């Protein structure tokens, strides 16, 4: 329980700093946009590259990965199904599906894995799966949706993932790790320094966005998508993961706890960066992240108590 509270406390403080910056107007009217663009185009690609370039890719070949992948597809599929019926559009549907299934495995998952599970590497499968598979696919969909009103040749559409800085950073890191190449220190160290800006920059931008915002889940066109994605993320995904791990893959004890805890993590803050970059579903992302973060605290405490 201490680990859960410590992890959330760190994030809450940095978001609070961003909120104060927004209230005081220290960065001006365009401060949040500048932070978002810098995180999307520079800091986060550097973070993904430096993280994946030295990752052990063999950890993704495990039952934990299959549970993560299937639970992700299950809850995202529920949101997409409802979105298609309600006609929410490709962009909002993509952001909502991510908010329903994309866990905060980095800046929150790592400290919780250390304090609750006793091993930071236990979040590696979900972290790699999200960065190698989910992120490139989701951003490609958003890129194609953004360009839907313009005429593009087929080869430009095929190469869409290779023009996205987030996907480029992640895939480049995977290539370096797979080939076993060691990046020279004069190249790697500056990238690492830039990468260190990513998480605080995202959290501060998120905090700034809360200034003047209504209480999450309030009236408006995004109310239903926000509530649906928050429930799917906070309750649906850990429940599906528990069922799959227990009855399909036969996991128990510490391995079952690992899978369910990582699935119960809230939606990642960088989803707001994606929504802001593409100018779609910003309120949906902001409020879903906030609600799932609030809701995940009691869920994680209960999971740790029952399975720990």
C-alpha cells in the first residue's frame, strides 16, 4: 500500500506544479502547447529510444505479455464497439480506446512495481508491448484520420508510421536492442538528458490543462466516453486480466498479482499529449486520465490486499 501511495504522490505533486504554473500564467497562453509539442516531437521519442535500446526484448515472450495483449484488446474492443454504434468518430474513438486500455507503465508503473511487487522489471512486458505495438498502431490511425481530407499516394499512407516521431523513437530503440549494438556515449548521453524532460514535461502540461476545467465526467458531449473509458480502465481491464491469468493461463501467487497490478494502473498521461497533438478528444483524454487515476487507487489497494 505504501508503494501505491508513494507513486501517486509523486505524480500528484508534479501535476500540481503544472496547475500552479497555469493559474499564475508563467508560461503565457501558449505554454501548454509548447510543452506538449516539445514532449511529442523531441523528449518522448528520446525517452523511448534510450529505454528500448537497452531493453531485454526476451521479456516480452511470456504469459504476462499474452494476458496484457488480450486484456488490452478486450477493453479497447468494448469501447470501439460502443463508439461505432454512437458515431463518435475515428479520432475520438482511438483516444477513448487508448484511455480504456493503455496503462501508465512508466512514471507510475515503475515505482509501484518497485514498492508493491519488489521488481521494476515486472512492468517490462506491458511497457514494451505498448511502445512496440499499441503506440505505432494508434498513432498511425490518428495520422491517417488527420490526413483523410487530403489526397495521399498509397506509399505515403504505408509509410505513415515512419513519419511519426514517437513511433520512430520506439522502433529505432527496438532495432538497436535487437542488433546488440551499443550506442556510443557521446550520442547516448545527450539523448538520455533530453529524455529526462519527457515525464515531468507531460505532467506539467497536464496540470496546466486542468486550469479552468470542469469536474471530470460532467455534462457535455464527452461525458459518456469519459465515464465508459474510466470504468473500463479502472475496473474492466484488471478484472479481465485476473480472469485470463487465473482461468486461461493458470497463473497464481506472485505472477497473478504482477499481471493484475499492472493492468489496474491508470491511463497514461502521455495520452493527453497525443490528443493535444492531433487536436482531437482532448477533454476525453484529460478527464479519463484524471478519473482513472483517482479510481485506480482503491482498486490497487484492494488487489494488493487480496492477491498479495
